[in-house]
């Protein structure tokens, strides 16, 4: 999709960089006197720029998918699949069976995926009926709330006094029912106590290895975690697994403008953010890195909990929550904006969007900046006016296209049908700006870029209907959203996102052309493998996304993650490329190659 060259027969790679794309004869001439090796092993495949998941959470993805998953959708993981539970009866039957099948009577049962709109009422008393002795922890589908039975409250050593007198956070606690949400979960003693049980080294190690295999099977070559807070021990584990020589993807991070400010205050926040980034900076030889001068902030609550802040009331009478109160958000935005940071702000409701819009407009009025790339993150509920004003002010959008697909059918309860169907107005965004990228927010949605593209193109719900058909987008726009536009949102369009001389040689290899298949089948295109830094990584047969195996809980077994010809001779060097040898790959001869348009050139 480079504007000047939409298809090619072959690409030339030197070291870890593309040096050209065209015909074999053109690239042979380009190589000049350098030794050339022609590799035609991918000639029958379709090759795209390496897929990017603009925003996911590796620890959450690792931990949630390593629990007893009973969720609202299917999860196809390496080597096995986990079917959805669509009714309260199905959910409770599986939860009780999971408890019954545990051999150690003292082992906590941790389950992720519960949602009341699918699974019915949940509280401490219901869980106590399943077991009064085994700790049971229900991690809600959004990851922003938990339910604990009496034994779990005892195990986590949480008393009513521990969650009283905590300001706004105490309003997000129902201790008698064992329910803790948003600030009541994440800004109190509950979260660190919860992590001691859930984030054990064994569970995290297994989960991260599974996540790497999962991402690779879905063609992901780079992802970012915004708002990352990691301990030294966790970072060591990241280096061992995410930074391993045979891990074919970049794991990148943004510092957390909520947690850091909460911990050290406004006066010290900038220094601590800089120290965080300096602990894993961008540099030659890095697979894991913090992006400099980029920060994650939060407005309102999680969409999956229906805690986004809405202009009009919820139909069932409940109300949304703020993750950072508006006045506090404005102060934090000013702090980081004035220091030259790119802001990425989580927002889900249209009232939340109004606050984010006002924040951007105030920053521009008080301290104008060019090319600020203010990223509006998630953006579930919005108005046409908000979209137009945000785009006019230079905002760009990273959205989760899964929301209308996964939730519109059920969210008529709470939002009403019209607001539920209009979640994530992609077509409206594209009318005002080309800068639309997709993310999974794993585990909020499957980290499967082709699935996300399918969701944006089709907006088809599990019931088979189309949610707001006028908000569907083209295949081309959707594929840009998982390649070049994702790179643009990170300020990495000069390195990633398209096949162009000088960029990193990351590719996703497909069995079918996404421009030629029925758009309704985008999500079903098999991923053959990836090319990472010029090295070919086929997906092992046992991990392929098309192979759905029988149901069951995650087992502590992983297939061989990758097959590759030889270990990498050296790590990524983003500043220099090996120019001693040139490799030509003949790709999709006669069929063309799917590229992503380099919009950095177009603007």
C-alpha cells in the first residue's frame, strides 16, 4: 500500500532491513555486486507488512488466559480452544465443575470472563454456596473488577476497614457482597493482595509463553502496552520470555501517568517517568523498550463493565465512573503536555469524550503544539460533533473494533439499542482523518489483527445482524489500521507498518489475499507465519489459529513455540543494517502483494 507501489513480486532484505520491492530482476540489479541469495519458498503466499496490535496488555493477557476461562466469546489458544458461556446456567455449571475438579482443597479457584449481562448476578454469597472453604476469585471480563467469596477475603487479608476512608475509591466497593470495581479495586489494598495470589511466577511464566505463541500464530510482529508498570522481577521475566532470541516480535511500552502520579505525586512524576523509560530505552539490540516522551492517561471507566461516563443516563439506572477525575486529568495532561509528551488517553463514554476533547482544546489554547498526535484510545461512545472537533484539533484515534461485534447485542440493556449499535464510529472517523488504528486491548478482545479487521469491515454480532451498517469501513482502511496507522500512532512509521526500503523487515505471511477473499471471511484467512527482522518464522502446525481443538482449561503444556533455520546472529539494530549480503524473497508471484499505504508520505 505504499502510494507509489501497491504490489510487488519480490522484496529484497539486507540484514534486518528492506532495501527494495519490485521484480526479481529489478532487485538483482539493485543489489549490484553484493552476493545475492534468492529464496522462493514463499512464492505461493501473500505477504503483508508485519501486523501490529497497537495496544494490548501482556501481563493481563498472560494471567487471564492462564486462569479458568469462562467468558462471553470463544478463545482459540495455541493447541486448544475454550468455548463461550452464553447463559447464567452454562456459566454456573462450568464454575461449579471447575471447583469440583480441583484436587487440592486449599488451592484458590481463579476464573476470568464473567459478565452479568450474559452470566447473571454475582456476589460473595453465591460464591460461598459453591465453596465456603476454597477461596474463589471471579475476575470480571473487563479486568476492572473482582468478586471474592469469604474464604478469598480471608486469604487476601481484606477487611471492611481496609477499603473505607479512601475517598472516591471507597464508593466503588460493596464489601458485604465481596465486589470491588475500578478505583475500589485498583487504588486500594485489594489489587496488590489480588496479585500476590493471581500473578505467581509459575502462572505468569506459563501465561507469557502461551501469549507469545498466541501472538505469533495470529501474525503479530509488534505490540505496545500503554500504562505499563513493571517490577524488576517482572522485567527479568519479560527479558527471558518476551526478549528471547526466538521470540519474533517487539514488545514495547508506555509509562503510566495514573499509577506513577498516584504513587509519587505531581512534583516527582516527570522524574519517575523518565527513570522508568531509562530502565529500558530504545537502543540497538532491543526487543523490549519503553517509548520516550509518550504517556498513558485515563478518563472514564471500562466499557465491558458498562462504567463509561455517558451524557444521557443508562436505561437501567446505574451510573459510570471516572478512573481519573476530570479536574485531576486536566492537571496531569497539562504536566505531561507542557513537558512535550504525546498523550494517549483512555476514554469510553461520550461524556468522557467531552472531557477529553476539552482537555485537548485547553492544552492547544494554552500551549499550542504541532504534530502532537494526541491519541484517543478505545473511543467506544461518541458523537459526530466530537469526532469532527477532535480530528480538527489534530487528534488521532486508536479504537477497539470488537466492541460493537462482541457487545452491541447485549448492551441494549443499559445503553439502549441505538447507542449500543453506534459504538466505535469508524466510518465517521475516516471522514475527518485517515489516522485510525485498531487494537485488541488483550484480553478485552482477541489479539488477532485479521479478526479486528473483519470486525471493522463487517460489524456482525453473534446474532448475525449488522450493528450500525453505516459505520462499516473498507478492507483497505481496516488493513491500514493494523499496519501503517498503528505504527504512525507510535511515531514509528519510519521503521514499521509498510514494505519500504529502510524499514525493518517484518512481514506477516498469509495463505490468502485479504483483498480478494469475501470480506466476511477476513478473520478466517490462515496465517502461515511471520518474518521478523528478516528471519522466517513459520507457525508450528500445532499452534495454527485454524486448528481448533477440544475444550478445556489451560494446561501447563506448551508446544514448541517456533521453528527457525538458525538463531539470530545479532539482535535488532535500528540504526544500522547489514549490507554485506542481500536476500531476495519471491512472494506471491503473479498474485501481487498486499501492502499498507505509507500515510506519512501522504501528509
